[in-house]
């Protein structure tokens, strides 16, 4: 067994197996591949937001909500998710405002549902997110308005960090506002391309460490079983 610390930039199918190439130019071949390349958040271009990512600007209430529970929150999401996610976020705070980032197309029914759940609506464009000492302080709107918050949740779509699954011809799936061009897999990480497995955040599922570990373990077991099935028969003597 050998370990190589390098960045794989391309992958292709061979008649038997696969070949991957590192940024150094070196190539490797394998009979099976497990891709655990992860994803990145496609953040909206708002001044100050990226600098506060993880320090007042968050993506998941189940990961960060408890620490800021009961404090004033704002959130931003695709309008198709505005009501559903807002109702979910209300489980951690009584002070919640939906920020559309500009004029929105919320229907009267959607506005009423937000109102019924005590969720405010701000439809002005956002000028910047402000913070101090690594903590968020508020949201400055382009019309001069200010919203003081202790947490700003962003439902930013996740995109793959690597195009390897696409290069290999794996079937990709997308959900608007949630993720795009992500490899679809079966419950054990197998993709539409025989011999290629995708695990962790790089596949469809909850982007959490616990689920990523489980994904990796199950894919490794199934890959190992397939190798045994394909290996020529041999004597244990």
C-alpha cells in the first residue's frame, strides 16, 4: 500500500479500470475509485459575508443554532425555500427575519404564512454584513436601513469541489437552491459508472461529519466485496 499527497485534476475510464492524473503530471491507475472530494458553498456576493462565514453567518441550524438560540436571527434562501426553512428556523428563535436580497416574488399566501409564524420580511438589497471581533453585528441595506442580528443563516447551494465525477460520466443530480451537479449514488455510494463510488459531502445527503464517515465506511465495504467477487478463485492452502 502506498500513500501519495497530491491533487488529482483529471480522471478517465480505461478498457479495464480507471486512470487519474495529478497536478504534478504523474498518473495512477486503479480498478475502482472512491471520490471523497467534498463540496463548497456558493455564497452570495455580499460585502463582509464571506469574512464572517462560520462566525455569525451560518448554513445549518442543527450545527450552529443551539449556540445562538433565543437571539435575533435573519436568514436568506431561494424563495422556493423561504417559508419552509423559515418555519424550521423558528424552532431556535422568536426573532426571525427573512431577507430576500432585493425585490421578491413571494405570493400573498407565502407572505401570510410567514406572518402567521411571526417571521419578518425585508426585501431591500443588502449592502453589506457588518461584524466586530469576529462576530456579526448586523445587516446594512442599500436604502440605509439596518437590521441588528446575532446570526445570519444562508441557504447557499453547494457545488462540487472537483469535476472528477462529471469527467468520469457519473449521473449528476441537482436541487435548485440546495445543490447542483452532485453525483447521484445508491445507498452504498455506488454511482451510475460501475466501479466509481462517491462518499461524504461530494454525494447527495446531509453535509455532516457523522454521515460522511458512515458513507465512507459503507462504500469501502461494498467496494471490497466487489473485489472479492471479481478475484480469481484461489486456494487458502
